């Protein structure tokens, strides 16, 4: 992209930034939570763009000055300094242009949200449930390394360990924008704990990542929700099977059902279940967006189609392969211990390249 064209695209941003700066201090805007949150997000995005624009224009100015010195200056030391600056800026300016191009493309509006993650054992029986448990540990450790909070809302344990199903929420900065790449089928190839002959089996677990809906994202009428209470099961001390603290919510218009029994308090379980219910209803609309981009971007095929096989974990070879971008690494032990950022980074790079191609900037 020509420098002039890029700067032209950035013109008018300062005026828009000032306008939004004024709006977010207006009491009538602050009282409208949905609008206030949207404007705050736009304010932060424009702030990042303006900072990048200022740095880019400064670099272009320094480049022009260095070129002027090189063309007209006779002092050898000055020319040497100008040449060094030109060499540095010639590598730096294209990177700055790529950063600005990405900032100009609208991001997924859900990226900054918290996430609800659901892991289910798939094909493979007991081994699939054990692998689902391994994936949960992997994500828990990864979230800990990011400083994110993990809260389990519902568990169905496997007969030989692990989970038939586990649902948990993750809270923090840009959670959904990071974890959304994990949606899809995760396949494992290894010798199961239950295998006596030492043969390698293939099993699978399904991961679904949903953006957590805020109260103002969707209007949920109480008359549309049936509330059932029941005794919680599993670990939990004296209150288990003695108090009706577990909650099941049924959204009558859609038939969506969620339950939560993680807390001893019925009130807390209902609050958690309501967040999940709201998110699942919201996800129906969000899925249309995912289906649309899933047909365009290989990185998001898993989110647009949750039955798609996205990754293989091969224990005999210590190998992880992400099939969306044909990326393979051989550090399975560290990966299963939560060191998954390298693969997520590769997926982000691939998606950014696809977004740039789509935008034709």
C-alpha cells in the first residue's frame, strides 16, 4: 500500500476520537450501558490506531530527513549515521504499515468477552473421558499462566477418570479472542491406561468455546425460563444429596437447558446458570457470524463447524499437529502442561493474513 493511501485512510480519526471522548462522559450515554460499552471499545481501538498513526508519521518524517542528509551532506560521520537510520527504518516502516492495516480491519466484536468452555469426551469410551480430563488440566494451567480465572459450573465424571463432560467459565482480558481457536474435535493417539496389550488407540474429545453474554447483550424474560432445583451430586461434603442447591434452567422458547451444581448456595448456582443460559441463547445468533467467516478462514473452521477435527495429539511421537494450518511441534509434554501459546500465536498470524486478504487493504 502506498504511504499516502494509508495516511488518507487514517485522516479523520482524530476528530472521531475527540467526538467519542466527549460522548463517553455524557451522563445520558453512561446510563445506556449497551451504548456506553460499545463506545468505550471504539475509544480504545481508535486510541491504538492514533498511537500507531503518530509513530508511523514520525518514522516517515525521520526517513525523509535521513534521506535528505544522505543526498546533501558531505560530512562522513553524518552520512554514516543517516545511512544507519535509513537501514533501520526500511525494515521498521513496512512492519508499522502491516500493524496499521490490521488495526483498520474491524476485530471480532466478541474477542474481549469472557468465555464459556465445554469439553466432552467423544469417540473412545473411557479413554475419551480421560483425554477430556487431560484437556481440562491443559486449559486450566494455560489460564493460570495468563492470570485468568477459571470457574467450573458443571461436571459429569468418567467411570475410569476424567470427564464425560465438563463446563467452565474463563474470566480475564481478551479470553474469547484467544480461546476461540480451540473449538473443534481434538484427537489423541496413545496407549490407553485400560489397554493391556500396549496398542495405540485413537480417541477424541470435543471442545466448544462460547463468548459469555452480558446482561445487556440479550433480553431474557423470566417468564421464558423454567427453574428446577435438585440435590447436587459428587464431592462437596455434608450438603451433597441433602439440600436442593443444584439448579437447572430451561429456556422454554428454544428448549436450551443448562444446570449448575458447583456452589453450595442455590442463589450462586442460579446466577452462574443464568450467565451460561444467556450465553447459549446469544451463541445462536453469533453462530451465524461464525458460519459466515468459517467458510472464508481455515483458522476458524472449527468454530463454524464444531465437528471439524482441528488437532492431533500423538503421544508415541511426542507430536502435536494443528490441521488447520498444517503446523506441527514436538513438545507434547510441555503442551499438555499448558504451554499452548505457540500454536495459538501461529493461528493468530494465519488468521491475520486471511483478514488482510479479505479486506484488500
